[in-house]
């Protein structure tokens, strides 16, 4: 990178009329985060001295969406062109710095191409270009051998210039000492009555400052989003690139075209992912994890050798190794499962901590609950954690057995190795090593009762 300080100006003021949405264009999402967030992330990776975002349509909504970022925000109240947009950022530009101009609607912008542009911009104007089979609508790069002499907008181009297929991306870099002078000299004497940033090329040539264009081969990295069609196309490009990286790292994808990663997905060795799975936020899959079809997993850690059956939803949860989850299970925020746990079909857990070897295999809701080791919770069990105003906690200690169709009314503790008879509604603590049932008006405990032992089948 250049030894000069770097300022980055991101142009993000457009309304995006063709999006047919009340939401500002740059807040529509690609890969689970706003378009503009992708551009800001690339900008931050270049280690600039400052980032300036020029915003307009949507106003404070855009700013509020990035309140956590260290950004200088500049409002372009009137949409008078790209040159006018950059003019709004002039008070924030440092005289001794270079500026890289980026576009807020180009989410796949390439860091390497931007780095190269900045390196080329110490004493000249460096432009990023690409060759377009059908350049209609794009500004043409006019060259004299290796140097650029002008960028001509499509509506202002001559018939001969319309034949040029090298086009401008809008991404460029230059020293601020030049940029400030050129911006002050822009005019709107053109077909659109706008201040074109591209007119600084002619001003650079007039000032005998060299203008170069670096051609990128990755058209998607410079493609802006102007419609929902563009949004969907770039989403698939991003997802295909994510899938390719996963495949290169040894992940088995049953169909790379049917995968959506809307955040970060880290995978160990020999991970397998079936079709139509969605990963959101930060997800980590340990070695030999198997994810079956149609799962949605968000902000989760899944340890080695765990199998997730189809149609399982996991949100803000951690799962220990050698566990079995689903199908049709739902793990809600705060769920922590230790190793060798089994969570079966149509089981919902919320803010539940389940210790080693415990099983909740069928049709149960376990919320705000601490489950000990080697507990078995039968089908249809509900921990009644909410009284209509407050949440309370249930504790099920090691070795307990909860019979089917039981309701545990919190706050309540089920003692170690206790057994709750099927169909019971438990409203008071159940003692350890005893059978507790409640099928009439009162709850009873049989002290000394022994749980049936499994009969070993003959070999």
C-alpha cells in the first residue's frame, strides 16, 4: 500500500428507484448483511486513515444502521451527480493523503484491485475499468495508447466512442491535492445537467497529470445493484463463491447451488452439508459434523461427530460432540447441550442447559431449564416456565426420568434419580430416588420405590 495516508469516500446517496422499495438501496442485503456493509468491510481492510460515506436517500436510517462504525457521514441533500457527491466530502479530505472513491452499491468489490489502484495513485489518477460485451449505458474509457484521455458518458458519446468496450467502474484513486482542485472546477454542462466525477479525467489531462486505467477481469466485483434482479443475481454469485471455498477446504456439499451462507461458516474436516441449508451469523461446525437437508442454523457452535437431522432450526446455541438433533427440532437462544445428547423430533428448547448423555426425544418443550447428566425426558413433557408475568426455572438433576405427558410447573426441582410418572403435573419439588406422581387432586411420593430395570435380551 501507499505510504501516504489514505482517505476513502464511499458514494451511497442513491435512492435506487428501480428497487421499487421504501428501503434505501444500500440497506438491502446480500449474504445476510446490507450491501453497504460489504463495501465498508472492504474499505476497512485497506487500513484507511478515515472513511467518509456520502449518504442521501433514507437519511438517518442509513446512518443508524452503521452506528457501530467509525465513519464520517456527509449528507448529499440534492442528487446532482457523482461529482457533486464527492464535493460534499471535501471538508474531510486531508491534503497530504490519497483518496480512493468506492461505490456503496457494489458489494463484491475486490480488495486486491483496490490496493493496486491506491498504489498506482501517488502522483496520478488511477481508474478501475473492465471490458463489457455490451457497454450500453456505461462511461467509455478513451485512451491514447496506455494513457487515458477521457471518460465519456454514454449519452454524451459519439458514434465512434459507442464502439469502445472498455468502460468505467466508478472506482478511482488520486492524490487529494489534485482532487480538491478538480472538484472545484467541475461544471454541469452536459445532457443530464449533473456534475460528473468522470470529468476530472479531462481536468487531469489538462493539468498534465497522468491518467491510467487498470482493467479488472472480474466483472462481478465492479457490478452495482440497481434492481431486485441485480440483487438476486449477485446473491447467487456470492453464494457460489462461498460454496467454492468450502469445497476447496474439503467440505462435502450435496448441491453447491442450494446453499445459503448469510454470515460466516467455519468447518472442520469431513463436514457434510445437504441441500437447502441456511447458515446465518457466525456458525462453526466441528470435524465430521453432518447437516441434513433444509436446516436453518444461526450463531451456533456444533462440535465434532454431531448429526443434525432434516428441518432442524438452531439459533444462538451450542451443541457438544457426538450429539443427535432433530428432525424438526428447534433450539432457541441460550440452549447449551453437552456431549452425547439426543434432541428428537418436534422438541423445542429455549435457554436450556442439558448435560452429558441426556435425551429429549419426542414432542417436548423445555424452556428455562437445567438438565443434569443421563436424564430421560419423555414425549409430551412441558416445563411450564411462564406464569403470564414472570419466567421461572426448572432443575432436573442427574439420572432423573420424566414420564410422558408430564408438566413441570416452575420453579421446581426434580431430584437426582427421581422418577416422574407419566401424565403428572408437578408443582412442588420431587425428591431424589423416588417415584412422584400427580394424577388426582394431590401430589404423592412413594419413598423407596425402585425403577424397573431393563431386561437383558439373550444373546
